[in-house]
């Protein structure tokens, strides 16, 4: 569809009266007059007025009026499909507009650039891009008229590339405004676009109704250039519906009117005018240079150094040429080096990404391979303790169990640091009780306090809401790490967990956490590096165990909450860690996690199928099930499980993931394909986040990571059984 040019000659803004106020006002009036001539089809007059306005604008050096004049000239060339010249003038207008801050001016020029690229079929996609820039500025200044015109142009461009879905969306957005306040040109464009849309939507009768309205508007208001547009659209319409006679009628109308308006004589005049505009530009620039030279020559005459200064200027000119020549050569060499450096950087980036992937795979594999035997070690120590009560107090057995759990903690810390480095940790939002979480933490670390004869004190501000919304797991991990550290490095002292509400802003409760101990303290020289990975500073007391990862994890977790940790410490007096985190107050409590009460003494004896290839882990799991009154069948691979499920029914299936022959994912898919809906819990040493998507995609119901806490396993089993019941 042919363009609808409205942006060309909007009335310029009233500029503030200054030194050239009268001349500026006169130029404004001249540009407005050119706009009226353009609207009336008097293109030669419009061009002459616009050229004259450009020359006058250059003389007073007004960037705003220069940009307006270039824009007006560009529109005239655009009307005659002189795309190359039109785009050149629009770009000149844009360059001058960039020197001033005027959103309206940018709006007009970008819209016209869009028309030049679209309607002259230079690059429709680029035309849409410029239209959208125009729409941005029109929206910014809340110009409803301009917003509507630009949306109509965008719709027309989309129609031109047969993207009617996007195009009609913009048309519909304009209908209300056009029907209420639309100008004649605007109403013509809307009806014409609707005609095009319904032509291509196989509704020819409705399309012709809109074309007829468009023709009536154009004829009534003598809009000949617009009439050309609708004649062309109607001809295309009849061609689509194979009505050759009517197609020819409207093609003839189109050609006749086009020949009348866009004559070759006028096009030739435009080419001559383009050259004349360039000559005028050069003449104005030369006049400026000559004026400046006259001033300089006058000063030189007065000081009797004309010759010397001329020679100096000539030398400077020669030096400048030589410098430009050398700079050009240097730039070429520099560009070549930059290209080479860029290629090297790309290769280095690819290698770094490959190394990062290999590191992640290594960490994932090694943690899985360590967790699997640790499950056996921890489980067998528990079995020995249960079956041989006389060894319950054995220091060797306690040391073995402690070492296994210590190694597991190290593995988990390394995995978590790797995930944080790769930014794979996302904070969750769940309802929780601050009091309950702190109680759980103190219960967990109370044995450390007892071992070191420490008093563990908790102070929680009563103003803190009972229920908050946030990532309770990460918060608990932070406080657990800091509290256990404080208890380890304090003997016969006191450790305080102080939690106070600082303020409330927009329902966000900013809560300050302090972990205060009266322990050995940290030397000033060590206070910065304690947050680095694998760092253990020297202590004045005795040697303390630890991986040197805890505080590094704490710092990174606090950063995830958008906060920072602060440290105050004095040797032999104690240490205080402080941080502030904001939580939303929870408006509901339905989603609060509540511990499931396990009742394994029920009359219903649970029957569980365990699919596990590791013999030691089989033994451990079997003992756990027997001890808790759960009937258990054990198989070593997925095919054996499928065979057993043909004749047996189970309440729950515990499925290992990493097995030979067929893995846990494929086994679960086959079980579901048989129509078996028995809950399947993934029992694995893989990190939960790495396999979660595969687990649920394969038809499993939940995941528990080895080594696990028995209570959590039984809670999960009970929950899945209840869902089935």
C-alpha cells in the first residue's frame, strides 16, 4: 500500500525570542507555507520554499530549523519515490536534530525514514524499525495524533510483507481515536487499510465497502495522491478475485492520475533541485569560511604578520594532511590487530566455556561418586550401632561416623560453591516462621554448644511478623554456618543469635541478624580473607577443624539476598557478624511447611520395591526398611523391577538413577507406559537441581538425595502413599 505522509510539515514549535527571533519566526512561517503547498500538490513551490528556508536557517546557524528544512525537503523527494535522495536528506535532518533535545523532531524524522525505506521498497523491515523508534518518541511526548499516524504506518508496512496478524493489531489500536477525532487523511488511511486487510482475509464484500469509503473521502477533500493509493489497492483486490475487467478499469485510473501528479518533468525538476541544494550548502559553508578569513586577515593586517601567519597555516595544513595520512594507516593496522585480537578472544572464550563445562561435569560426577559410598558408610555405622549395643559408645565407631558426615559436608559445600559461581542458584519464596526456623537451627547446633560448655541465647524481636515470605532454606544455611562457627571458636562462653526488625517499607520488613560470640576473635589482618574459599586463619586457642568454605558460602548467599555481611572482632574478646535482609510479610499461612507425623506402626504394612545396583547400599536400605516395619523387595536393575511389577503390587518404588543396563529414568518411563501408577521416589546421589527436570519428565514423583535423613525419607513415603489413597 502506498505511503501516507503526514509527518512532513507539522507546524514548527514556537521558539523563544532571542537575538534572531524575528528571522526565526519568518523561517518558521516559510516552512509552514511549504507544508500547505505540499498538501495541495504544489510540489515545486513546496520545494523552493523549503530550500530557501534551509539557506536562511544555515545563515543564522539554527540546528532546529536546519533539521526541519532538511526533513521537509526529504518528504518531497519521498513523495516522488526518489528514495536515495529522500533518505540522504532525512539523515542530514537527523544529524542536526541530534545536537538538540527535541522528541517531537526525532519523532517526525524517524517516521519519515520509516516511510522512505518501506514505501520505496528499499528495506521494509528496516522501515518498521524506524517507525517503532518514531512511536517511542510520540509515546514519550504523549502525542495522540502522532501515535495514531505512526501505528497506521506500521500496520501498512506489516501488510506489505503479508504479516496481517501483527498489522491488524496496530490497526485495531487506532480505530477508537480515528472514529472520535480522526482527520480526513487519518480516516482515509484507516478505511483503506481495513480494505486491504479484508481483501487478504477472503472477505471481498467487506473489503470493497471500506475501499468505497476511502475513495469517497479522497474525492470529497481532493486528496489526489491518496486517491492513487486506493485505486492501486482496488486493482490488486480485483486481481486477487480474478475480475480482470474491473482490475483493468482501476489500473487505468491509477496510471492516469499518477501521470498527472508525478510527471517526468517534475521528477527532473527534483533532480536539478537536489544538486542546487548541495551547491547552496557548499556556498553557505564557503561564505562562513570567507567571513572568518576576512576577520583573520583584518587582524593580520593590523599586526603586520600576514605572510608569516600564512606560511604557518600552510605548514600546519601540510602537517595536518601528513598526520591524517599516518593516522589512516595507523587506523588500518589497528583495525587489523583488533580483528585478530577479537578472534583470539573468541577462541579464549570458547575454551573458557569448555573448561567451565568440564569443571561442572567433574564436580557433578565426583560428588555423585563420593555420596554413593558415603551412604553405605553412614548406613553401616548406624546398623552396627543398632545390632551391637555394646559398641554404641565406641570412640572408633563415633570417629568413623563423624568422618563420613564431615566428608559429606565438604562435598555439599564444594557443589554449592560451584552452583553459585555459575549463578545457578535462584532464591525461592515460601511462607515460613522465623521462630520455627531459629528453633530448628538451635536444636541442630546444641550439641556443639554442650561440647564446648557454651550458652546459646536467642533474641527475636516481637515486632517481626509471625509469618514471612522468602527463601527459608538459604537463610537457615547462613545462620547455621555462622552459629556453628561461633560455637566452635568459643569455649566456656556465650553465643547470641539476635534478630531485630529495623524498619518496614512497602510491606518489606528489613530484619537485622547478629551472631555474637565471646570466643577467641579474629586478628585485623585476617578479617578480610576469612571470606575467601579454603581459608583458615590462625587462632590463638587450639587447632579447629574446618574446610574453609563456610564463610565463603555465607557471603555469596547473603549477596543473593541483595545484602552484605559485616564483621567486628577483637582478639580474645569475641566476634560479631551482622547482615540485613528484607522479607515480605505473608498474608496467608496455608503453604507453610509442616512436619509430617510418621506412623509406621499402622495396621497396614507398607510394601516397598527398591531398585538399587550397589550391594552395600542394598544392605543399608534393606536394614532401614526392616527396622521400620516395612516389607521390602530388592532388585539390582530396571529390567528385574519391570519383571517383578508384572506380578506384584507395591505402595512405593525407591528408584536409583545411575544403574547399568537401563537407568532409573528409562525404567520409570517403562513402568508408566505399563499403566502402573505406583509412586516412584528417585533415590540418588546426584544433585537435585541437576536431575529434577528429568526426574519429573520420566514420571517419577519425588527425589531424595543420598545420604539422607531417615525422617525425611519416611515423610516422603508417607506423603506419596496418602496421595494415592
